[in-house]
C-alpha cells in the first residue's frame, strides 16, 4: 500500500498541472473559476495527506520557515478580517480565501515532498504545457469564430489564459531547444501558445512571456557572459515598455496606464489604513470603496487592486507581503545558485513570467495555483538526490521522515478539509444553477450568493419576510455587490423598515461610492 502511495503521489502534481488549465464544469453556475479553485484546494490537501503517510522523503530545507511565516501571516490576517465568513468562504467567482491561501503553500510543499525523480518533474512540465496548449487552441477557435470579445479558452477571463501562457511558453522553449524525439511537438506547442497569447490581447501576459523567455536565456548563459545577457534582456524589456506607452497599445482594452496608476494610488491609502494585517482575505470588495478617488466601474473591476503585491498588502498587510516576499527571495537565490541544473532555468523562467503578469493583475486560483505548483517543482529539482524506502531512512537519504501516530489523523483531517472546501462548494453551485438554492445553503452555508438567490426565490413566492431574512443573512456573510444592498433596501421599504433601508443604501455606497441607484434612493429618502 505504501509503495502504491509513493507511485501515485509522485504523479499527483502532474495530474493537477494537467487538470488546472483544462477543467470546465458546465453543470455548475460558475463553470470557470470554482472548479479550478476546488482543484487547487483538493490537490494541496491530498498531496500533503499522501506525504504524511510516506515514511521518508525530501524536506523543505531553507524554505520551511518562509512558508511557515506565510501561513502564519494568512492566519493572522484572517483573525483580524473585517468579515471572517467572507475570508473563510471567499467571494463568489474569486475565492481568494484563507483556505485558498493556505492551499497555495500546500501545493508548493506537497510538490517538494512528492516529486523525487526527474521523470515526475518532467511529467509536471509536459502536462502543464499540454493543458495550456489545449485552452490556447480553444481561444484561437473563439477568435476565429468571433465567439468572444477577448478569447479566454475555457478560463472565463482572457488575462488568466495569458498568465498560463506566460508560464508555459518558457517551458516549451526550453524543451524545444533540448531537441530529442519530441522536438517537433514542443515546437508546435510554442506556436500554439504564442497564438493563444496573441488572441487574448493581454499586455501583461505578453510582457510576462517575454520576461520569462529572456530569463531563460540569462540563466542558460555561462560564465561572465551572463552579465551582458542580463543587460541586453533589460534593454529589450525597456524598449517594449517604451513602445507600449508611446503607441495605441497604451489604450488597449480601454485600460490606459494612467487608470492603473490612479487605482494603485487609492490602494496605497487602503493599505495605510490597516498596514500590519490588512483587511482580511478576499475582503477588498467590502473595503476598497472607502478609498476610491474616481469611478472605475465602467473600465476596471474595482473589487480588486489589479496589482498582486498591492492586493496582498491590502488583504494580508505588510506582514503577509513580507512573508511571501521571503518565500520568493529564497526561491530566487536557490535557483540562481543551481541555474545550470536540469529544469531549473526553465521553471525559474516560468515563475518570472507569472510574477511580471501579476504585477498588473491579482492572484486568481487558475493561474496562481499553477505558479505555486511550478514553484514546488522548481524547489524539488534543486534537492539533493533522494531514494525512497527503509534504506534511505537508515542512511539518512533525503532526511528520514518516519510515520508518527499523529500523521494518519492529520491526513484524515486534510481529506475532510478537501471535502468541505473543495467538493461541497461544487455541489452547492450545481444545485444553485438548477434553482435549488435551498440545498446550496445547506452544504455551503457561508457563501452569500446562495442566500441572496434563496431570498429572491422566497420573495417570488410572496414570502417577503422570509426572503428578507435570507437577504440579511447574505449581507451579514459579506456580499460585495452594491446592487444587492439596493435590492435589500427596497425590500426593507416594502416591509416598512425605512431606517434599515437607509442603512442598506449607505452600505451600497460604502462599497461603491459612485453607485447611482443607491444615491438616488437615499435622495428620495431625504438622505
């Protein structure tokens, strides 16, 4: 049994790398993000659980304390969150909750524990590039058939497809340059990925892909030439930025650079208001309205900062940002020292591609989960040679990790966590699409979207008081849509609760101070 777990566990990261870009669930309301969020959580829980049942294996080494600090910072942010239900369940279609943040760390750690051969690491790379290539082909098909304004494959967002390509392209280039019997397949993958990136019209994705490929070139350079290679690469990036700022590309997708700068300035004020622990995971949508200096709603979704570092600082504070920065610094230093080892340069380049992309976007499980998975694969590629089994334990190979009595119990807890945070939300969303919100709230009681739907359903059956009760519950759980509070206020007026209606309209304006329906209703009430 243990031998079977070793074999299955060794290829679990590859399975996650394949499914994460590909999975699509048309029988659920959120067909795009929720299934992938569930894969991240389930993959982390199962990977960590399997590693606990194995007798020995590689340790995290220098990465142990940075990961511990990142997990502690996430827990601290949750403890001081302005809405613990929202931080625990995650906002609908976003899900950047506490379980998600811990799962990112779990994906990295479990990849290190489970990947102990070059073959298994190669499988992670191959499956990720293949999965991203398939969704890139779907995106090209959407573009050719004019099926979408910005083709996204089956990811639901064009920038997410661009993020996956920014990571996959350097990996494919590295494998193509190695040659071998599959060189044609890798070369075709490059063409498909580049086409997929083109149709997304994502500037951040393009910069990420270019930065990743340039990083690959720098890390593959030997001797003193590496300095010149780095300088040339920085020059190419600088020219690219100049071209973007001085050409029509600057206004691509109705998103000029000035807009992002204003948005980031507002985010700095939000961070300064709660600098240490932030506002809590996924709570940006509730708090950001207090700091908005202009109306972004018609151009950019303002429930996120649209910059990964700033968004982390807003939700987890400076402590969370510093902890994650510590993780990345340790990864970068180790990668530089081992840059000539097999797979290290390519995996490092993939991580750089995502890092550049996320500076202009925000963490989102379909892309961020892949980043942490590849980060764990990178760390495992730099681990000392390791053998599994009693002999390795006896000789200290890779560090002996014998089975302690508490490990099976923790593994069971992790499986239960996967059931609660990965399986139940999918079940709830399937019922939600079928109009059974009454069942959805039973298995996912902290998701305000389902209580909102249940309340609307009760009101439609002329149960106004019962419907308003469910709407109030959704508000208590941290619903972030301003339109919801206008609807709740309207129903409160139907019940004659004028003061409650006023508070609801005011709360809508706290979330979005430029939301016209709320201000109009307050004006009608004399507020």
